[in-house]
C-alpha cells in the first residue's frame, strides 16, 4: 500500500498516477489525517468491438457464402 502526503502527490502527480495504474490503488493523506484513495478508472469495452477489415466482396457474394454455410 503506497501512501503519499498531499504535498508530495501534488508535486509528483505523474509519478503518483503511474503508481496507481501499476498497483491499482494508492492513498493520499492530508495534514488533518484524512486519507483518500486514488484508483484508475477501467475503460469499458464491448467484446463485439473488433477492428474492421477492407474486403472486396459484393453483397451477393456475401449472401451466397452465408447461405452455403447454413446449408451444411
């Protein structure tokens, strides 16, 4: 568990953010003793989000390929 003082976190913000990304969570402690957790936000991605490809296939060719696959 990594704990930074408020002043240290402010001065070394880039380092603090990298550490939070690596470890998943870091803590920042203020002078009054209160502690705050800093966690990286996860990016929600869909399993259907796949890169597209460029193919020179006509609509008729694609329909025929699908029909052949369904007949099997």
